[in-house]
C-alpha cells in the first residue's frame, strides 16, 4: 500500500507529537482517513474505533494518554463522517448503505497498519457505533489481544412503545425512496456544535465539551448531523444480529456511564453477562463518552485500560513463547 498523506489538525487534536493522517481506500472505492498517533518504543498498538459523528482529531488526548503508557494508536474516520467520503448530497446526514460496509473500512485500516508496520500486539478501543463495528470485527476474527468498549452501541435506546414504529418507518423508507432522509426529530445540525453544555448527553466536564466544540467549529467539514432512515434500519438490524451470536474469547473491559442515555443498557448487561473474561464497569455519573469525562475519571479509566492491555499483551507473548 502506498502512503498517501491526508489533512490532520494537530493543534486541535492535542495528541502525541509526530501524529500523521493518511488516505486509505476501501474495497468498494470509498476514501477514508486514518490517523497514526505514535509512541516511542511502543509495546503495542491500539485500534481506535470512533462512534457515529466522530473523527480522528477528537481522540488526540486519548492517544496522548495511551502514548504516555507505551501504546501507539490508529484511529479512523468511518465512511460518511469526518473527512472520509460522504455518500449523500446532504453531507451532514449520517448514512451507510449496509452496516457490513463498515467492515470494509476496518480492513482498509488494518492494511495501513501492516504498511506502517506498527508494533504489536494490537488491542481495541471501540466507542458507541464503533463498539458495534468492533464487536462484529472481533466475532469475525479481528486479531486483537484484548478489547475495551465504551458506551457500546449493542442496541439503540428507544422506548418500547416507539421501537415498532422505528422499525416500520425505517424499513418502509427503502421502498418509498426516502431512506436518505433524516430520522424524524433529527436534522443537519451537529449536536456538539449546537447543544448547550447544561444536561448534554456526552460529558459532565465543561472543558472536554469545549474541546470537542472547538474542533467542529474550527473545521465545519468535520460536522455531522442526525442519521438517515437507512442508517437507523441497518443499525437496528445489525445490533439484533450481533445479539444472537456468542461473545469473543479475548479479555474485555466495558465502561459505561451510570447516566448513559443514548445506547441500550439492557443489551450491554446481556452481552457482558455472557462474555468469558469480560468485565462491565459502571462509571459513576458518567455520560455517553466516559473517555471525555473529567481528568480524574479519565486518568483512572486509562490506568485500568492500559493495565488490561499490559496483562493481555504479556499473556499473548507468553503463549507465543511456549508454542
């Protein structure tokens, strides 16, 4: 694979020195962006799968924390968001044709990891929609020594009375030629650019909220609004399919805020109850983005995350030595 430089806003990201971004191409021709955040003498590499609406710069501070602990990071702009190719005339619609297409993006990311010869073993951090993509990737054989999921979208929080309507409207939109339209109640506005900090759904930390807002206001092309009806239908179908499958075997830590209001908590409880070697930890008062919470919380969680990576990496190295 040829290395093709892509734009990267290091000043807004506040990540490790010498971070770079590259264009990669998925198997269906869509152009994606992947950022590499290096760590000197890294003992492994984290594959970071962002959530819906997110982009690589948003994880600069997380990558800096990981670099300080000895881990490099690769993060991706999924198709339809960040600076990756968008598929609709209304650029701010969160859209995908079929959810399995995100696995094409995973493969393009892994090809870049191989080209860069990033140090192993590899580990996964997957947030929200990235948690759905990451779970399927692991079920399908993604080679990581361990995984961390934060607020994973293993189900979407929809009230029981509304859920049948969400299925019906999103399914009907395909035959009516309306699947590209925004889900009712959403629109083109970026949540973090337009919402007030007070009672926001993402974080209790005003400084981190401002960090996210500064990025999307400085680079409007990073902004994304609500999902399309097609995205909703595909997401509901994918999370239902995954709920029926067995859990992966690698060690797993799932971090979820006690004030989580976006993803389905019952699906998280059910998954982690049947994940051998998995542990669910509730982050007190945490909102959807627990890695974007106050400094003390972030430091504590990062210590737990890197301890898992250290243990899993040592275990994998020992297994290889015995083989």
